[in-house]
C-alpha cells in the first residue's frame, strides 16, 4: 500500500541520481516516480552525511521531497532515510556538497582518479611519505574526538580507515562518504588498467578469503586517501602532517 506524503514537507532530504541506474522512472518536470511500485526503491537520505555513493559517480545531487513512500517495513526505527516511490526535485546541488566545506578539492581528486595512468599510479606508490599513515591516523583521531568519542583508539590504528561510527549523528568520516568513494573509484580504475592483476586473494588461518588490492594499487590507494584527508579536511591536519599526507600527490601532480 502506498502512502501519500504531499502534505508533509518534513520529508525533505537528499537524493543522489546515479548515472548508470537502470531503474525505470517516469519524469514530468521536477516530479520523479518509479514506473512500477516495487523495489528497488528510490533512497532519499535525511542528511548529506549518510549518503553513500559508488558506481554511479559522478551522477547528480538533488534536494528532494518524498511525495510517496515505498515499502518501509523491515527497517529499524528512524533509519535516516526514506524508501521513496515518488519525489519532487526541489534543487540541484553541486557535487562538492557531498564532501563537506572543502568538497570541491575532493571532487577534483576524484576527477584525477578517473584519468589516472599507470605511470602516475607508479609515481604515487613510489613517493609515499613513511609518516603519512601516522598522519592520516592522527587526523582521524582529531575528527573522532571532535565528534565526542573517547580517546580509546590509538592514532596508528586508524591508518587505512575509510569510515567509522560517530558519537554524534550519522556522520562517518571527516569528508562524509569521500574516503569510501576514493577507494571505490581507484579500485575501478586499477581493474580498468591492470585487469585481474590489480587484485590479490588472501586466505586467513580459518580458510576465509578476501580480495585485496595488489601492492602497487594499495600504495596508490593510500596516497589518494592521504591527499583526500589533507585537501578535504584541513581542519583536522596540522602543518607537519599536511606535508607528509601530500608528499606523493605533489611529487606526481605538483603543488595543488
């Protein structure tokens, strides 16, 4: 059963329109509706911080109002988003909004990933600062403490982190879903350039297997995550750490 919400403007949120979505939609002006009332539903997040972007990048970002709910059964109370069958598009927003106050720098970095050559990848991996992982961890720790978390996780344990729970609200990182997207886009680029050689399979002592980036591409991922932290969340990075985080990027792309 559908639920009309045209009179409840409190269901305003954010919708990321994936470029490669194959969901059948009916569009009339600023009105968007599923062609059929069935999953997959349109997902409208209540805050920017909860949006997760992946394969549809770059896409388009909208401020939207849910006018008809999809099936909300089976969800926890207040999940932070709505499953929508129909919505009104209120305003298109710049993609930089997805990543916080310095989001335009993260967007520029993502554009570089899409054009990354293998020579540039080798340059990034070869120029990592030995202290960059520690600097990345210290920035994560500053963010975590700013969110009200107790200082229980050492800075070194944050290296390689893409997202983490926040003590306040549903924020997941200093640049929202930015680190997840940087890693996702780099993995896609690695596969495009090196195919299966970009991935290695690791087996743990229990026999469980896990796909990992090959060493070269893991180094590239680290370099890009470090640069994303320095450029996208400078408020959590001190001057000395900024130099370490940006070393590989500047060695390959110059002063940016």
